C-alpha cells in the first residue's frame, strides 16, 4: 500500500505540472527531486497519521482525514523543497493542483478496493435486497453493518420525516413511506428492516400497520437498551414481535408495589411451568425473595423453567422445584407449612377452552376443586397473601372453562369475606400472546407450512397482552389488595382475529389467497380457512360482568365490583362438586355450574366423549324401557 501510494503521489505531482502547462509532453525532468520529496514525505505523513492502520474493506468517510492531513504535509514539503533548490520554473499553482489530485488518487484507490469487496467478492447482484425503515442513527449504522456483510444489500431508506426525502445516507436514497408499494416493485425488495428503536409502542404499531398491508417480510433490529447492555448488536436481525402489532404503551412498573409482596419473603407459584406461571417466576426472582417454590404437575414444563432459573446464578433466593398436583390438598398444605409460604400466586388451571369442553369432569376438578384446595391450604397455614389468576372467559361464560374460572373467583371471594389473616385477591385478564394453545404460535406454524391458516370466524375478536406485562401487573395488583378485590387489567382494544391472521401472513412476506386465486394459484399465497366457532367459544370476550368498575393507583389496573356467594354456600357447593367429580356425575356438575355461575348454560353437545357415550347408553336404555 505504501509503494502504491508513492507511485500515485509521484503521478499526481507530474499531473499537476502538465495540467498547469497544458502539455502532456512537457519535460518534468528538472523536477525529479520534487517527485521523490512528494512521494516520500507523503507516504511518511500518511503513515504517521494512521492511514495504513485502517482496514481498506471497512474504510469509511473518517479515513479521509489522515489522507487530507498527509497530502497537506506533502504539499508543504514539495513547496519548501522547490524554494530551497530555487526551481524557478516550477509553477506556483502546481502544489494546489497536486493536493487535489493526490487526495483523489489515494482516496479513490481505497474506494475501488472497498468496492471490490462489496461488489465482486460479496456477490453484490445476488445479495438479498432490503429496505431500512428509519433514517436515523440506528438505520445508518445498520446500513454500514449490512454493507460490510455478505447477505443483505440495502437499496433504500424509508422515513416518515418528509424533510429527509431525496437525501442519501451512505449513497442510499431516502424515500417517503407513501411510496412503499412502488419501491418494493422497483427494487425487488424482499424484506423491510425496522430500525426505529426509540419509537413508542404506538408509533411502532402505526408503522407495522402500514407495512402489514404489503406482502413483504418485516424484521426488526434490537433496541438501544439491548445495544447498550451488550446483549445485542445492530447486525442482529430478528422477527417482528407480534406484540408490536398491538401497539400497547406499557406503563413502567411501580417498584414499590413489585417488591412489597415478594422481597425477603417465601413465595409459592402454582402452575409455575405455564406461560403466566413461568413469567411470574422470572419477575419474582428479580425482586429477591428469600424462597421461591415452583409447583407444577408437568415434569417437562417444570424442567424448562428449572434450567432457565438455575443458569441465572441466584444468590439471595432459595429456589425449589416441586412436582405435584393441586388436587392433593394434604401435600399442598405440607408444602406451604414446610417452606413458610407467605405469598401465593395461583396460576394452575386447565385453560384451553375446547380441551376443557371435551373433558368436563377433569376441568371442573382441577379448576374448581383444585382452587378450593389451594385457598383452604393457604388459610390453614397462615399465608399472608393469595392472588388468583383469572380469565376474561369467566365473564358471562359460554364454556366450561369460563364457568370454572368464575367458580374459582367465587371461592376466593368467599374466603376473603371471613379471613382475618390472609389477603385474597383476583386478577382477570384476556389472552396472553404466544401462550401454549393460543392462536399466535398456531398461526406462525401454519404460515411457515404455507397454510392454510385456520380462523374460527371472520368477526371473532379477542383481548391480547404480553406475558411480561401481564405478570408485572398481576404482582402489582396483588400488592394493592386489602382483601377480596377483583382486579381487571386494561387490555386495550380487542383485536380482530381475522385481521391478526392477515397481518401475520403479510409480515411473513406472503399474500392472502383470494377466491379467484384458488383456481389459478399463480403466486405463492396462503389461504385463510374459516372453520367456525368451536364448542363453547364466544364471538366476543368481555372483561367485567356489571357496570361497577373503578380505577386504582395504577393506570393499567381497574377494580370491578361483582356479586359473590357466602362462605357456607361455597363450602357446600365445593363438597358437592368434589363428590360429583369423583362419581363422574355430569348432571350434578352441570346443575351446580348453571345454578351458581350467573348466565351459564352447559351446551348439550357431544364435545366430551365420555359424556357423549353416557348419553347414548342412557338414550338406548330409555328406548328399551319404552319398548318393554
């Protein structure tokens, strides 16, 4: 490189003389000393200013500084030498021309080498064309990272700031977001990379709303918090979190509320291996409890969260992993007594609507009788606080799962009405994104398999929130409780499932197949298959039964006032249900649920295979009796 620069500098000085005289045949023999001085001083100066320490393939605009500095030194040395040896024929304007040409040749040679790595060596034409949404600092750094790589070629910036339109960053033009459709076709863009880490959730939702109208893959880069903590780099590109489509602006948690029921205490989480249970455990360990007992009947689920928490190197917290069922009241009570449990988060439940509808007896046993066991054990062992994780399906339920969750609420309310030492509360919210059995992971799997995507009904809507937000709000709500409160989380606006499916298809770079395309199938498209509401499913979900709802000190947590039953009534109900479940007496289970869950009527469907067989046998026996 130094030899090449020496030749280029000599060539630049020769060019400055011949250009001054306007004659390529002009004799430069008298100036050979200046050629040596210009080359030698220039190379030494460029070396001194660090040009040769810069890797050419990653060279950027900052590398022009040592080139300018080195050329300035070379020009001064050439001018001084010409003066000292009294070369009167050397043009006084040549040093200035030499300065410009030298910068052009030295800098240009590096640009050519850099272009070689970007173009020929990294297969410029075969790299995937992408657009970067966001022409800020993150977008600019992402462009450099991609240009230095070999997988993606940024061909356009997109930004909502009209003042930036038609400007360029690293030679890449900035376009307005209104031209997205045309840009995708013109440049053959296959992906849009979202580089707006400082945007609010609402702004991200608006951006993704526009992008989801196009059948193009959308990915995102890490936010500044991850970059500063060293957990991510700008070169890391990942899938768009489906939670970004909700655009929920989360409220920073109240640290006092988060810590008050946990720090320094013994905490028990039932259903600790589930989506909400495991997220609760992650939040709880961050608040330094003295003990955390994770209780679950799924060996694999408990194993997964065990591996995660054990790798966290917890020093202040004793973490215990217990396999067991909430149906074993004696064992539940022994666990609470042995570990001196003070705070309980009861998240153990069967929650998949069609599955519970097909297994009514076990659904009622686990969700109702199991809740009674947990709450009674907490009362007997003097726990300070118990928080029940409830569901929006408990509101005017149309399915067994919702009815059992409402019964669980009534149990907690009944104990709260007479307890003097344990504070009971309930937290009700809707669907959790990417929880087991939810539509989001199902849609993702179906999209990756090229469909069809199954949607129950075009008009079906559901409430969604992330597991992290839900867990934080559950802990804070429980900390506010004085006894018997039913908290309802602010879920935002309900999401239309059909719209969610369509957006997910588009954000994965695919199109929704229309009826006319089902015949031609010219393009790679994904069909949405409407399969109808399953047994017990509602078209719309609700969060409160009545109109009595009020705010709390937290803007995302509300408190609902709803009817309750006396402790004596609930004791009798649960004993009857326990006996009915043991005897598989469907009629008694149905009568109890319909009598005590306001507005609930059990469907006379054949969803439960055992119940269906029993009905057939009963019907057959009735026919035989009539014939006889």
